[in-house]
């Protein structure tokens, strides 16, 4: 499994990874153990990013979507289409109210 992106949650409790196998994986960084796999993308995951409060994780994919995952429930919270091509970049606003993404379609999108 080739990994494209990794990131520690701001509270340090989790590590997440996004991969070519279309998955986002959640890890316990203290033990190195695998915790959960989030599935829903239909193409590789290019980048992941944590919300400031560590409650949500957003993933950007080659399938032209972003997905917001709820860490507590381990479920998909939002499916965010809108790009016409692969999404390469994603970030949360510091207050956690918005996410922004950048795509191969040469656009930047904002989601609330």
C-alpha cells in the first residue's frame, strides 16, 4: 500500500494516512497499532487534513471529491463533490468552520 499523506491530529491522539488503495486509515501513534479504515473514495486519496479540534478528518481524492470523516462515530459525515478533476490539496480554517481545496481543474473551492 503506497501512502500519499500522513498527519497527526492536533490533540496528538491519532495519526491518519491516505493511500493509493482509496482508503484513509486511523492509527494509534502511541502504540503504532491500526485502529480503523475509512472507505468511500473510488480513487486514490491524495491528501488528508485534521480539523483543529481533532473531531474530523477531511480527505482529498483523485475521484474529484472531498470526504469529511467523523472520528468519534467512525462514519462519513459529508461527501463534498464539486471539482471537475483530481483534488490535490485540502486544509481546514483555524476555527474549523470551513475547508478549502485545490484541484487539477485549476480551481480552489471553499466548503462550509
